[in-house]
C-alpha cells in the first residue's frame, strides 16, 4: 500500500500552524497552511498503522474481545488545540495520529499498558499520562502513551509521534456520552468548556463509574455512594439526560457509500439534520484527499473524521459517538439512579 510521505520542513509546518491559529489570517494564507497540515497529518498514517497493529496484538492477547481502532486528528481539533495553547508548535503535536484499545475491565487496561511498556520494539516512549488514578478535572479517564516512531527499514517516518490510548468499556461509554452531548448542544465539553450543569453532571458520573471500578473519585466530588447518587439524580433530572440521549439516537439516519473491502472510513455526522454518512476507501491517499475536501466543504454542526478499524462491523462499537449510541452509558446511569 502507498502511504503519504511528509514533504514539508518542520519550519513550514510550524508556520502553517501559526496561520491556522490566527483568526485574522487571509484566505490565501489559510488555504496554503491547510494544504501543509493535510500532508503532515496524513503522513502519520504509516507509523499509526504500525503502532495500531502492535496495540491490537497486545490487547487481544489480554482479551480476545478487545476493541482496537485508529484515527487521524480532525482539522477543527488541530486548530482548536493550537488556539488553546498559543505556544504549541504544530510540528511537535503528539496526537495527530492516535489509536485506542477498549478493554472490558480496568484490570485488563493495566495489563495492556504493562505489555506495551515492557514489550520489545524500537519506538521511543515520549511520555505516559495516567488518567486512571489521576483523572482529569472533567472526569476523563484512560491511559495515554505517546511514542516516537522508529524503524531501520522505514526511516521516512522516523520520529513522528503517535498517541496510544487504553481505556475500559465504562470509561469509553462515558467519553462517548460527553462527545454526543457536546455535538448536539454545541459545547466543547471535552475541553471542559460549556454549561456548568452539564460539566458537573459528567464529573459526578465519572466518580460514580470510578466507584464501580475501584478507582479514586474525581477531586471535588464525594466518595459516598449515597451523596453521589443524590447529586446525580438532581442533575440528571434538571438536564433531562436520559430522554435527550435516547432522543438523539432515535433521530439518526444512516447511509453507506463505497464500503466493499474498505480499509479507511470517513464518518460525516450532520447534527442539524441527524444524518450520518459512512464512506469507505481502500487506499490511504484517496481517503486522505477526500477527507481534506469534506472538511473544507462542511459547515457548522457537521463533524467529519477519518478512521480505521479491523472490520466495518466494528465501527459502531469503536466510534459510538458518531452513531449517537449512548446505550451503555444510559444503562449505567439508570442503575446509578436506582441505587
């Protein structure tokens, strides 16, 4: 398979990032910057695929039902990150390519991480972020490992950074609900920006899940199950959480295009029209070109992402937020409210 190669210098990439982060940049400069960024993020495809293969082996050795998927970072996410962190150099951004393993239980998350940390490979571990025992203030949990790709035979992609995530099914369900609500309410809840009641609801729900998984609660929440339940009931009722989440999914219409033998998939979620379009591609270059074009053409309320899973059937499980599928989260929420 032909993989995209990086064709720009680190200086060109850094300057392109500065242009994208500048809301006053002229259209011509922005268009040129986007072309540079599209090549740079697409060039992470080969090292991302290599680390995904390694992650899949580690995860399925621990549990055959492990779910592993990969994605190239969305342009709006790149721009948003550059704007939130003005000193960030795009050429050094470490999560342009990311893969994730979702494990049934927390113990299996630890086992996969241990296998990755002690396994033999040439990739250099840049850093590890453990959000299991030290959750983010938003309530997010999981383990993130950042690697610098290394190969003696494929040196073209050496030193490109790839992010590897490992989380449990309950943590995955929580993150899916955060993204789904964020999309429909036009709030950056993932980045802890949005309505206070929604932010607090997800923090409390994260602590409820933490108690189920024998993990520390989020700082600022009670570790008493009864107190957590009382606060959760108040917030869930105020926000009408269950009816909202079930309503989002009930409205969704899906359409598929070019799915035969697809190795790369572009998901386009049109939130205002509750329409999900799934397009499959065999070649990475074709998918990357289509991805860039779709991002350029989409307007407000439309979310586009390029992903890859081992089977098309695994798309819904790997990316339930694009299918507005919060079934597992709603189930856990109902159980917590009834305790």
